[in-house]
C-alpha cells in the first residue's frame, strides 16, 4: 500500500512539474510574440522543450510571422512602386506640358505669322504627346485589373499587322526605310481581339522608331500549334537594354527621360498578349534587338474561310 501511494505521489509530482514547464513554455511563447509585435522584430518563436502540442503551436506562430513579414515586404514594395509611378508620371506629363505653355507664350508674343504657325504646330505636338501618355496610363491601369478581360473572337493576326504597318507608312518614308516583311499571303487566325492586336503592333513599331535604326524586319513562323511573329532591328549605339526589365512598367534606359514616351509601351504589349493567351519575349540576336510574339493558332477546321 505504501509503495502504491509512493508511486502515485511521484507520478503526481512529475505531472505537476511537467504542467509547470508546459505553462512556462506557453508564457514564454506569449512573451516572445509580445516582444516581436512591440519591436517589429524579425525573430521567430523558439522553445527549449518541444512536446507535440507546443511544437505545433510554435510552428503555426512562425508560419504566421513568416507570412506577415512577406505581406509587409510586398506592401513596402508596392508603396515604393506607387511613389516611383507618381514621380515618373509627374515628370513625363510636366515636361511636354511645360514646353506646351512655352510655345503658346511665344506664339502670343510673336507678330510673325510664320513663327506663330511654327509655335502652334509645336504646341499641338506636345498636346498629342500628353494625350498619348494619358491614354497609355489609362490602358495600363485597365490591364492591371485582374477582372478586366478582352472580348476574344476569330481574328486574323496578319491583317491587323498590315493595317498598323500601313498606318506608319509616312514615318518609314521620312527615315528612308521600308520594312522587310516575310509574311504569309493567307490569313492566320487566333482567338484574339483586333484592337488589342493593332495596339500591340503599334507599340512595337513605335519602339523601333524611338530606339532602333536600320531596317525594321518582321518574320512569320509557325508550327502545328502556334504562330510566331519576330520583330527585329538594330539598336542605336546609345541604347542600352536590360532584358530583365524591358517589359516592366515605366522602364526606361534613357536616364534623362528626354524621349516623349511613358515607358509603358512594351509593358502594355506583354499584358495584351497574355490577355489573349499568348506570350512575348525579347532578346539580342547578332546585335539585333528582337521581340517575339507567339499565339496559339485556331485549328483550320474551326476558322472561317478554309
């Protein structure tokens, strides 16, 4: 009987000691969480003894801390991006706006009809630049909304390309260059959006006039599943390209930001291509800058006209 009582007493003592340690561990975890919260510390919860329940609690707490820190970092990054965006837009819009005001003031002060016409023409050019900047920002904002979807239908990618190339015929004439085209004579259909396709081609061609030189080349290739358009040209000697950032919004290698561009052109290209379930990438091939746009072809039996 005495032995049994001794055993029960020892068991009760061990259990009591264990509960005290268990309670202390819970308090220690609580104190660590309070410290981390108060000091915005990057520490994680640690324990000296790890029974199963304590280990699970510690693991859950550390997972929550890890996720919270990740969210905080993403929030800080987003805030920095927003600040950069505001600065970028302020500069991009203020520059042509300032020169617009200047040209109008010069026109107002001049008595020479030829000078007035020149200043008004320059002012109109700046107005067009501002409209383009605002238009690109508006489109980019729409595309960034995950709930925004393009209406897709059977679309001929070659017809849309020819329409945009024709739109720039005067620009090619001014620089004394004709685009070098290798395109199929028959239509190539995808599930796409004609307006979006034309905007893609327009931004790629504008990118050539801003940063490229030499012949603007367009090559078409295909396999059973995909259609691919390769746009390539030489880069101006002063141009540098960071291929990790080229499709990033507001990307410019022009440190002085002297060119009339928002830096959204190729970012919009990427978004529009992806909205049509395609993909786009850029590379440097034998000193030629190349942008490739790839779409999934419609099966011939589904496309009209076959």
